[in-house]
């Protein structure tokens, strides 16, 4: 299929390469022309503007937006004048599900279908097989399913239902991610404070082999400790991009008690002021899976 890929940052560039690997045609646009050149050198067609990108597409025209959360609306506003009835817009960043429902309704007025897609698995997933949570019109979904099937890991995509359901699912996923990462960080902090002299890389490795808590996060923990045995080079500052906060806000609206997720969010805020070993582990994990910046010591 032919995909108009808008946004070639950490995730978009990897996704573009993944699409090309699976013999899809990619027309790529980003304000960063070096990123466009990088993808065209791998076989994509480049575009210097959204208008040019649209002119290079074929029906059904599929536009895949992969840009940071704060610029999604401006990209959609710029895209609207070049869209026509029957086009499909996929937005696969970390958006709030309510924003996605609003975008779906707005594009519906132009006869354009909108799919909200939560993408998990970080840069590695985008490159070699991601996990997708998808919401929006089923007819549009049926058209684009092959590109998700090809760029996901096996069994790594779910069409969840009506508009907003994809990003809602990704939001809750991230809330779970906050809680799991906090628990891993706290566990290592207890080890760190103890009288024993553990090698944390080896601890993460043994926990990854046969134990109940083996997981990709634990593999990344092992990876992080292999690079920096005691995480001495970074501060325990745990940034957040908003999904954990949205999960807690939504849970409150639904009168649902989510103490683990809520506390892990509050501990992230606290970490902006106080350093901790838990914070170092969580900061290192965010860096491992998402390439998110760490604060260096
Ligand atoms: O599932 C994933 O692959 C991650 O959740 C990913 O979407 C991302 O790296 C988040 O943005 C991190 O979220 P925080 O910045 O809130 O930690």
C-alpha cells in the first residue's frame, strides 16, 4: 500500500523503515529535511510540503501522522485543505482520547475517516514490530489493516472499536506502565539500601529468567545496568508526558480507585525536586524504550 508519512522523528523514521521493509510505498514529509533525505535514501519518496505529499498519493489516500503530541492539531489544520472525501488519516502518537474523538468528528465533516492509534514498543517496536491499539471507523480499518499487520509484532494489534477507543486503551496501558516501572525502581532501591552487595545487571538478568516478574521492562533494566552499573551518571528525575496523568484523571472521573498508578504519578512529580534510586531506574528505563532524555549528574 502507499502511505503518506508525516513526521520523521524517533518513531516516524523507524516506522518508515519498517513500512519499506514490508514493501509498502512511503511518501515522507518532515520539516527536518535531513530526516526526509535519510528515508528517501532507503527507498521512500520525499515531499517538501503536505500539499506535495498529498499530490503524490493514490486512492485510497492514507496519511499517517507521527508527530509530538503538541503539534498534532496544527498538522491536521494544515492537512485539511489538501484532503478529499474518502481519505483516511491515521494519528499514531500519544494523544488524549477526547482530542481524538474531536479530530474524528472534525474530519468526518469533510468525509475523511480518522483512526486513533496508540503505538507501544518505543523506537525498537516502531522499527521491528510495534504494538497498536486502534479506534475509529471499521470500514477505514478494514482498508488499512494490512499496513498494521505488517508493521506490528505477531498478534500485536487490536481494532478496539469506535473513535477514541484506541487512544483510551493506550492511555490506560501507560498508566499500567507507570505502576510497573515504579515497582521495579522501588525494588532496586531496597536492594541499594540493603547491606548486601548486589550486581544489579545480574539481578535483572536472573529476574528475567523464569521468574514471575520477567518482562521487557526487566530486560531494559538489565540493559540499563549493563551500561552504567549503579546508574551513577544520571539523576533520578522522572519526567512524564501526560498519559499517566490522563489515566488518573479519567479514573477519578469514573470513581475508580487506582492508588498504584496515582502514587507512581505523584512520585514522578516528587522526583522533579528530590533525587532517588527509584527515579534513576525509571529514568533509565524511559531512556531505553523511548529515547527520552535523562538528566545527567
Ligand atoms: O508504550 C510505549 O511505547 C511508551 O509508553 C511510549 O508511548 C512512550 O515512551 C511514552 O511517551 C512514555 O511516557 P512518559 O513520558 O509519560 O513516561
